[in-house]
């Protein structure tokens, strides 16, 4: 067991088989190999809980991301949707609303304020303009600079990885570094990862071998942190809620895990 300060000490297995899982204030959502979409009962506004059961919702997808009061979804054709009607009384929401888009490949929404970033199948990066808590779907996509394969947004800012595994931080996006939703420039951070997850005072990552890492030293003055520390576990994908720092992930066998901090 390897317990870095602030990262918790154990992975708890959760029943079910998912290829993608996402945690946020709107709960824990996932997608299985058939593209079916699931909500974790009793996880709304509390993704730190392991919940009770997986309940299938309507729709199909390949990737999902959970926000404050909404969920974004990309399907196999690259179409982009957001979920309406999510509330404490109706945590699974009502409908998937199709948005204009650019052949979406991966999407991430901050569950603190619903700021949303998108990568398309060419690696181009987009920011969702006009997003507010009362207008969670926003108005339009604005193309940003850079090309990436994976992106994340949270209190620790916007981070991403490219096809080579190079890691980048978006200057100015962390709460310790201006808290600008769009930021200014991409700055490379040492290391190689294929998946990153931005939380509160923390960033998690997974590399091509499934090794799990936790970023140390993220604070005012060092928004990009200081070092990567390897953590026990083997995952293919990881997600962290930037409010509670609840960590969820899946491995190559589609087993689901959560880590309580």
C-alpha cells in the first residue's frame, strides 16, 4: 500500500462492469461496453459514497462527464449531448439534448461551475461558451489553441495529454492561478500520461501501462505542482470530482473502483 499525503489509502471495488466512469456533483455515471448509460443510485450531490446500485438510463454513448447539475455525453458517431432536468428529486434527469459539435472524441465538465471542454476526432480543443449554472448547456463551441487526446477541468485547472502522452497545464485556469475559465497558454509538465483528472488541490493520472499517479504540491505559487507520485492500483481511466475529490476509475477488465480521501 502506498499512501501519499492527501490521496487516500485504499481502492474499493464496486460491482458492475463499465468501460468509462465519471464522478461529479450530479452523481456517478458510467458507460458499459455496449454503450449503455448508467447512473449510480444515491450518488447525486455525494459522489464520495459508493451508492446502492447501477440504474440504466436512456441513450447510448462512448464517454460521459458529470457536472454540477448536468451530464455531457458523446456517442459512437461523435454526436454531443447534455442531460436536462437533473435535480435532487430527479437525479437521472429527463432528456438528452443534441448540441452542435465537431465530431466529439472526449468531453469534460467541471462539476463546480459546469465549464466544459471538448476534444474532437482531429485532436482540436474547444471551450463551451455561455455556460452558467442556469444555462448549463451553453451557447456555442469556441476553438482554442493546441491539440490533445485527453482533457480535464477542475479546481486545479485545465490539464490535458496529447497522443504522445505529453502532459499540459492551461495557464491561468487553476483557482490558484487566476481562475480564468479559458486560460492563456498550454505549458508542458514533466511525465507521460494517457488520462488526467483535475480535482481540488490535486490532479490524478494514468499512463499507458495502467500505472496511477497523483500530483504533489498543487497550491498557490505552484499551480502545476511539483512531482508525480505513483499510487497503488492499475486503471485505464480515472475521474475525480473537484468538490469532494471523490476518485473513480475503471481497469482493463471493466472493473469499477472508487477511492475515498
